C-alpha cells in the first residue's frame, strides 16, 4: 500500500476519526477545566456525533473496501453507523437529567461513551476478524469503566468486576476461535475465509469446527445469549440507568453486527453445523429472558431482561440465515432497528418521569396514573411497549412477522412456535405497564422532569413517531435492510 | 499420528512414578521429628498479633499501571524505528499522531495527580 493510498483510505473512516477527535477534545477540556458544567461537555459531544453523522451521509450508496481489505464502507456499515451515532447521542441526552439528579458527576463519562461509540463503529466497518475483535475490545473496556461509574455504590463496583471478568474470558475464547479459524484457512478477511472453506473442502475439519464453536461461545457472551448471560442482570442493575440503556442497546449493535458478518458470511458454508447450536441458544435465550422478566417489579430490570428475549428473537433470524441468507439477514436487521429504538426510548421515558425528593420512578407502581399527569409521556411509553410486544400499528409487529416467517420458511417451525409462545407470555409484563399508566389514579408525588429535559422530550417524540412509521410503512426500512444485505454478501 | 505421542505418555507416567517413589522411599530412611514451628506454612517471620492499625495508600499499583501503559508503547516504536527510512513521511506522521494521543493520556495522568507519591 502506497503512502497516498493510506491517506485516501483514511478519508473513508472520517466518522470514526471525528468521534475520536471529539473524545480527545472533551477529555482535554475536562482535565484542564475541572469545574466545567456537564451540559457544555455534553453539547460538544453531541455536536461531534452530529458532525460525524453528516460525514457519513456522502458515503451513502457507495461501496468501498479499504485498508488492505480489512474495512468495508457499504450500506450495512453506514446503516449501523447511523444507528450507533444516534443511539449514543440519545444516551448522552438522557444522561444530563440523570446526573443532575444523582449528583455523581465526572467529566470522563462522555469521553468513555464516545470511545465506546468508536468501537461500535469499527465493528460495523470491520470485514477482517482482527478489526472486528479490536472494535469489540474498544467497546468493552469503556463499558467496564462506565458500569463502575457510581464509585461509592457497591453494586456498581461488583457489577463492573463481574462484567470485566466475564468479558475478558469471552474475549479470550473469541480470540482462540479466531486463531483456529485463521490457522485452518490462513485468512482473516471474512469473504476470503468463506471462499477458502468452499474451495478447499475443509467443511468437516475438526479444528475449524472447534473454532466455530468457540466463536459462538465468545459472541454469545457478548450479546448475552443464554447460557452465557450470567453477567447481564448484575450489570443492568448496578450500572447507572443511562449506561444500562447503552449496554442493552448500542453495545449490542457491535456483537450483533459481528455475528452477522462472521456467521452469515465467513463460516456460512458450515451452517449445517452451527445452525442447531444457534437454534437452541435462540430458544433458551427467548424463554429464560421472558421468565425472568415476568417477576420483576422494577421496570428498568424488566426492560433489561426483556432485552435478553429480544436478542433471542434476533438469533432466530441468524438461524434462518443459515438456510436462506436473504430472509434471515433482512429480518434480523429490521428487527434490530425496531428493538433499539423502542428499548432505548422506554429507558428515556423512565428518566423523564421522576418523583419528589430526587427518587427515581422506575417501579411499576411509580407509573400509576401517568396518563393523567402527562398524557403525552404515557402515549409515547405505550407506543414503545406495544412495539416491543409486537402489536400491529408499530414496527415491532412487522419485525416479528418477518422473523417468524423466516423461521417457518427455513423449516425451523419448532423455533417459530417457541417464539410465538414467548411473544404471548411477554404480553403480561408489557401490558402491565399500560395498565398502571391508564387504569390507576396518579400518586401525588409523581411528576415530570422539566429541567433540562426539553431535548429529551423532543427526541422521545421523534422516536415514537419513527416506531409507528415503521409499522405503517415498513417498506422504507425493509429496503434499507435489503440493501445492507446485498452489500453484506 | 497418535503413535508419535506414545513416548510423551510414557514420560508422563514415569514422572509420576519417580516423584511418588522419591517421597515414599525417602520417608522410610529419613528421621522424622515434626513440631509446631516446622509444620507451619512459613517457617520464618513473625506471626501478626493484631490487624493493621490503618490502611496505607499504595501508589505502587498506579505507578506500575502507568509504567505498563507507556512501556507497551515501546512495542510499537521498535518496528517503526527499524523501518524508519522506508516508511517515509507517512510513517512519521502516523507515529506522531500515535504519540499525540498517548501524550494526552500522559497529561491526564499528570493533571489528576497520578504521578505524585503523596496525596
């Protein structure tokens, strides 16, 4: 690669570079002027994310493979970039009212969020196993620190420790898997691996299969699939609420993208071997997440557990992709977009409502009579909840339909049945939120966060509108998912 | 293929046999007068009689962590130095950028007082 080529290639990862530069700027600013208002740092971070998003726009519609075939800028990665940047921006917005309340502020917060964001962007771009791994680590390390952000809270430290130990173990397992795959195929580029497996006829090479199993275990840890989910409940409970939202949504984009790149492209010729494993993981993940969510009294924890369930649904699409890549990938991508918007939005509503005396209103009982206090907040929350449940006018309905259809058409009928049963069970805890909001009298101490939450309210409204739009006119997003599929393969 | 590993297998067995035999056979000949001090895990040093009066801050771990961080950077410098002539302005600029990012981290550690022994 010539020098000129390297500089040209750099232009294609401008969004990543911009986010890194902004992170460094906020970092320096924070330690040079330690008394700075958090709102200022948040504003700079948001501006940086916006600029990065603007630089992503001209890349749309083109396909480039740069940096010695280790980074691809295509529909798939641009789609992920938009998602990542907007979810990160939203988490920054919900952090402002949160940290005003808990009075636990350190300037490193936004820096770590931005670095984690760069990690996710890199995984979305990466078509080499090494790039994917590096991106996942760049995401994981800030995530460990962010989990421990409530320094004086024991649960927070414990969660971070568990997350760190489990996460490093998962990384080690994943790297071992990558090394075995590399050892057999001699390739790191996912397309080259795929070609090699087909041409060299190593489909039943035991070392390669062990590598694939290790990859499943490693990625399973990262996305929190059962039986690799033990760290999730602690982390979700111990971390500050905005970080819980971040780990449950944005931090799942990266491993999910990696799973798509690795399983749907690189080791797809071995699909006969990994499909049954994935199917069992998917069924377990859906069911266990659901049963744990049923008995939660705290909505934040309920959302976290139901997030596990949604990962299980998404895995169903990966299983389907083992037979028909087209149906599988499109349904996964579409479902994931819907899930991200509704889940992170629901976390936003939790931060939006609060009680007198600075307590957080995140129990079911705290939602009592929200419709009377703020009809709009109740409506927005209902839209997110209905979308996660999969009720028709919302995007979640279309997402579930395509997932189940993909599973049925690829002859995984038992998996689709498990999925439908789980969707019905989940109605209990999702509808309970709506019952609380609409069928009870409000308690006198329920109020709405006014201070510094104007932007949050606006964003919540936009997200609810998108959720409904995805249900009424899913074609736009279906095309998006389809285009990202065509460049992925 | 598996036959190649047979010597290793024999060697492993032999290692166990020799190890156990040395202890057992030695036990038959050597005199044995155990007492409390001899059987304690650490034969020398004093037993602590009470807990430490207060917790000492140990700046070692911070310093060693910083040392590790900036030491790993050397890892990237070596190949760069070896190929400096061939890597042109391109390599030089990349390395400057890398050093700049590290420098920001260094400033951070300095400003936050991580380099001071006393707090």
